[in-house]
C-alpha cells in the first residue's frame, strides 16, 4: 500500500526528472574491529557525471547483517521523504522481497561485489557507480536528496553511509 502511495504522489506531483548527480558521500565506521573504510569518495568524470567509489575491509566475517535506509529531501535542512526501511541482507539475497530495495539494488548491482548471500568476508567494493538516465525506475521531483544507510551486524552498528545527490529536470 505504501508503495502505491509513493508512485501516485510522484505521478501527480513530480516532473519527469532525467538526471541524478552525486554531490557528496560520507562514510563512518562505528566499529573498526569489524570494518575499516578504505575509500569513500566521489570522482567527477565530466560536468554531468560523478561516480561513487567505496571500498571497505571486513576484519571479521559477517553472517547476519541488515541495512536501514531512508531517503531525505532538502527543505530547510534534510527532512524525511517517504521511505525508511530495514532490510535483512542475507534474506534479501536469498529471495528479494522489498520493491524499493529491489529498485535500488538494480541500479548498483553491476558496480559492486555486495551481491551474494551471507557470509561476507574480506572486502566490500562499489566502484565507478553512477546512475544513467535509463536506470531511473520512476519519476523523481527536482531537488537535493540524501540517502542514509546504516549497516548493522548482530544488532551492532557497523557503518553509516550518507549519499547526497541532486535530481535535475531535462532541459
């Protein structure tokens, strides 16, 4: 039901947005005895395309993990915008069950090694990730957004990732 409300809201209130450009990324490890962040940065390829690069080393194998993600929109600061979900990663990769997580995963699956069932060992990599116009699954309103992701294992915080991006209309 919540997904239908999102699509109806966007269909009624959103203009066709055609480009998304990353503007910032912040990664914070809260448990360096479990995970070390090696790379967390954006790289500008040209005026219109910025790629996201992330590399982290897992010190210990992770057998139970979840991601809590939330979209926020900038309006006098970043305010919650439509979604906040917690996904059991091990369960999701056995059988994808959340439509929003499926959309997000389809956008970055070709750029990462974070695409298999548990356990996770050694490195987690997302290299050269960008969003092309044809990968945007639904219309978005123009503006600045933030995607907050909190990774946990055994109910302990491991890492926070904040991805900032700008959505622009086709001119």
